[in-house]
């Protein structure tokens, strides 16, 4: 024996029997552990906790609704869990001030603390496990010490300290549960991921939650050190009591797995914020400038998101300049509210999607009328596009910098390009009066190119330069972009005021698909169309086969190949007869998502369900008030209302536009006012578009037919061509599915009897029926024996195969199940099956159709939530 003095300690511990937030119960929580005398001091040991733990014990009280930003809807059932044996060295001689929060001795002297903890403090303390201490987390003055946290106006936050010297390799995640005793609104549950703000700095960990609904919740926080493994362990738990939902509670614009603010991935990319070191950015006027120091040359990409404004529109409000050892992101926020700025970076030689390295949540509160967007910048980058410039041998000779100024409105820019490459350009401004006066000319001699610009009206312009190989038609590639400030030429202010305005709005749309290709209508009147397409968060090498123009059904279309999942931007241009000047006629953001993600997170629908008062917009600013001047030609209130209408048209926000129209009418606009007519028509279009989106997500044939008819009735100007085309494609698919269902349901009973009669079915018959029953929810093991398939065919009533097919819902089938079913029938053709059994052929056709439907929707998938994903 070692002869070490040892004492048995009796008391209570917060083991699997402990229910967080409840009073300590000695009869259920009674336990024993040890004290040993080592090096002149008593130390504590719990040999059982050091070698065993209970995994999976659940009270059945909670429903998991959010797992680290992933939508979950999983009810937990009551279970005692299982005892697993594994070594946990933490419980060999832990610090007494750490062990006390899970082990409370009957005799307070065995706390081994100078200031003993009371039973009430032990009961009330937030639930903390060893991973909290192993990672060196610690409490700070802002830390909530009690395990039950009360929200204030529907909000609550949890803050902990982190050791800066170690935290770079730490990762954290959370799980949010809702009490099953509450009257659960499942629609709200499925979007609670958008109400949790997570920030990890070097020295701080912060979770800020806001609740759109009242109720009781449980928050589990998990952590790991990536140097030690990839499995998350529980750090701590809180119970959250929210007696009143937050007023005007809108979801966050995004929920990035990386969290918000600078993180280890930021530093790994060689980036260091110099202006904004926290995850939240506050802007009072809508203008934000974020600067990052960079250690090396990088390809840089940005995405701006808002809960209600589509991403294609928002792409015009953010640009990036890469200059020397610095990256600068400029933002002009179009209205009050919250925005997510997501930044991606990769080395110049890397291709494909770039990793997300930094995210900011930007809050704009006092923008009076909203900021104007930047003029067109093809890929949001000012200056050289390093990937395409090098591929085409293009060099900006005279003006390499992307930011330019001209005092007289004139610029002459020289470029070089390798042999066999043509350069074309686009000059753009948002000022309709300036647009009618600006001019550009392109000349070339050998491999040298010159662009002359005349911008006689003071204002802001952009020049986009594109490359195209001789002989290749259809696609152009952005190689260099400039943001230009012109002081104007000889035109006086009165001359400018007298100019006619040209409509410079570029139609923008966001398209979502799971397909590897998408067809987009070319705007009417665009005769010589070309396209520029790029991945918004990555680098794809130039690929001439990615774009194909063609005509079908009296419509000009462009087919875009999408190699990988991700976000792409398609710009369509009309090229002049000399093939050196282009004009942007449409902008499409195309989001290719995995099938299971395609119909998730429709924020417009969830916000309608929550019925919030919108974030403050400025549509009501234009309402006439007492004391306004009546004598001026157009009162300030009416001018403000006019600006609000234009802003609402730019943002394509239905509710904002409705309010702006009311304010404009209240300030004296007559029914024939051109702007009012335009706004009312746009409102009709937006509502029809919203109806099409909702009908598409419901996948209800009758609802979809009605929405298509309504959209066609107001589509005289072809604004809804894309949405109608996509909806018609889905309608045709659903009609096909319905025909397949009816084909099975209309089978004669004798046909089923014929299939059942086989004692040894022909090749392919067993496989077709196995695929069918797999889709209907049966286990593959029970289907391997033909006699069991025969028994299933013979069932009647609710369990009959016909009843199950009539109630079949592809959305409930796991994608992996559909893939197994597909493998069963892939070796056979319809003709092969029909030759041996007409009835089996009907099931074969139905199974193939349903597999296609599951794949198009995405079915259901489950991930291991406790393993770090790369």
C-alpha cells in the first residue's frame, strides 16, 4: 500500500440525476468521493467520475430547436442513459474551487475553500462541467452566475473569459432547447437559429440571445481544443426564462458557423482588423469603412446580407479595395436595420470556394433616407482582378490603382493584353442626367489598348474592363474595375438641371436552385447579349463552356453551368455593334444549394408568422405634418416622400413600398403621377413574385397554378419571366409526380395479385418492390426476403401499399434512403421490367419519380452535431 492518508467524503453531486434549475435533492443526488493528503495538503479525487460517465440521460422536458445555427426540430424522450467507461483525468486532484460546483460535501471543511460555498449558492450556480475548466474558461463581472437567467425585454447574454494565449485553437458551439410544456409554435421553433449572436474573441466568449416568443429555454454550451481532438464536450448549461418576447424582434441576417468578429480563421488567413475588432459594428449614417491589414496577397470576396433585402440588390452596396498590405471594405447601407457582412479569403493560386474568415453584424439606426448604391462594379472589387488579369495577360499600364479622380471630367487609360485577347468596357453611373452625357471610346493597336472617358457632369462613375478571347462568343471576363470621382467639365449647374434623366436602374434578381445548370431569360430588347459570371465567394478559372445562349419558345435564354454548390453572380450585357462597349441590362445572383437546404430559412415567411412591427424605415417620414410649408412648389415632405418611394423601389421591399406609396399620396401625389404609377405597378409585381415563391415552397399544384396565372396576368413588361419560367418548370414536375401517383392508384387488384403470386419473381421485380417499400418507410433488412414483400403487398386498410402511396410525402424521406432505392432499380430499364411484369413496371416508374422528387427537395439528413466539421 502507498500509505497515503485518505478520507471518504459524503455529500451531493450534480450527476445525471441532477435536473438543472431545480432544488438539490439529497435522496437523489447523494454520492461519495475521496480526499487524499499529498505534499502537505488535502486534495480531492472522484474515482468514479474519473473513469465513468452516464451518456444520454434525458428528462424528456425539452425540444432541441437550434444546434449551433442549424435548424433542428427534435423532441427528446425521457431516458436513463448508459454508463460509458473512459478516463477523465480532471477528477484526479482538481482544484477545490472548480470541483465545488458539481460536488457539495456534507461537511463544509471538505470544500477546502477559505470561503465555503453555501447550499443555496451550490443550487443556484450555473451548471458547469470539467471542459469549462480544462479550456481555462473563467467568469468575468458580466458572467451570469445563476443557472436560471431572466431575459430583459426578451434579451439575454452570456459572457465568459478565455485565456488569450491558448484560445486560438478553441472552438465552441451551442444547443438551444425549448420547454415541451410550452404551447409550441413549430414555425417559430424552426427559425430560432436566427436569434442567437455568437462571438469568440481571444479573451472573451459571448452568446447574445433575443426571443421572438416567450417561454422557457435551455442553453447548452460545448467546447473543444482542436489540438486535442474533434469531439465537443459540455462546458456549461443555463435555463432561460423569457416571460415576454422582444418587441420588433427580427431574425439576424445570417447565422455563420464561424460566429461573429475576428477568429482564428481570420488570423490564419493573414488578416488583422485595424478598425473594427469586435463582431458588432454600429453605423449612424449608413456609411461604414472597415480596414484589415493583410500579410500576403489574397483573393478577397464579400457578401452582404439582410433579413428582407435580396442579395443581388445588396451586392451594389458593398465594394472592396485591395491596396498594398491593406484590404478596405466600403459599405453604404440602404436603410436602417441589421446587416451581415461575410468575408472570404484565399491564396491567389487557390480555386473554388474560399473559406469564410470573418463576419460582422452591422447595425444601422439613424440613416435618414438610405445610402445610394455604388455604380456597377462587376464583382465588387475595385482594382485588378488577379485571377482573370493573369489568365488573359492584361495589365493596367497608366492607372493600376482602382480609385481615380478627375478634375475636368476626362480620363485616358492605357492597358496591355496578350495576343488574341480583346478588351471591352462598361462605363456606368447611377445619375440619370449624367448618364446621358457620359461618353467612352476604345482604341487598340497590337496588344495596346486605350479607353477615353468623358464625364462632364459632376458625380461618381465606374469603369469595368473585360477580356474576351478572339473567336469566343457569349462570355466576357472582368479584369479590372475603377471607381471614379469626376469634378465635372464645363457644364453649369443650370445646364445639368435642364437635362433629361436616363433610367439607370439595372434589374436585379436572386435565383435559388439545386441543379447544376440554370436557364435565365435574356431581357427583351437585348439583341447582342454577352455574360460575365463569377463565384461570389471564391475563384473559378475562366471556362467558355459555362455560358450558352439559345432560343426556345420565342424567348432568348442563357444557360449557366454551376460546377459546385455556392453563390454566383451573373451579369448580362448588351454589346454595341463595334464589340468594344457593353451596357449592363440585368444582374442575377444564383444560389446553388444542396437539395435539403433549398427550402430552408425563408425569412420573409417566418417574419410574417411573427408579425413584427418592421425595423424602422423612413417611409413615414414623408407624411404631412402641421406647420409644413404650403407655399413652395414642392414641399420638403413631398420631396422626402418621393425619395422614399425611389428607395423602396431600389430595395424591392413590399411593406416599405406600401408605406411609401401611402405617404406619397398623403402628400398630394395625384393618380397620374409617373412615379406613383411606377410604384403601384412594381408593388403588384413584387406581390406576384412573393406568391410564386410561397407557392413554390408549398409545392401544392393548385396553389402553384393560381400563382402562375396571377403572375402572367401582370407580366406585360416581362419583369416576371424568370419567376414564371421556374414556377412552370416546377408545375410540370409536380404534374408528372401526380400522374405517377394516379398510375399506381388506378392499378387493377388483379395486377397486385399477379405480383404477389410469384414464388420466385423474375429479375427486377423484387428490386422494384424493395425500392418502393424503402421509400414508404420500411427497413431494408425486412425487404431482402421476397415472402416479406409479398406480405406487405397483401396488407389492407391504413397499412395497404395503395394507402401509403396516396399519402406519400417526399419531404419525409431521408436522402440516403432515396440513394439506396436508386441503386436497387438503376440496373434495369422500364422496358426490361415491363417485359416481365406490367404491374412491377408501374411501381418502377413511380419509384424513379419519387426518388427524383426526394433528390429535388433534399429529403431529410442528420449530422453528428457533436463532431467538429471541416
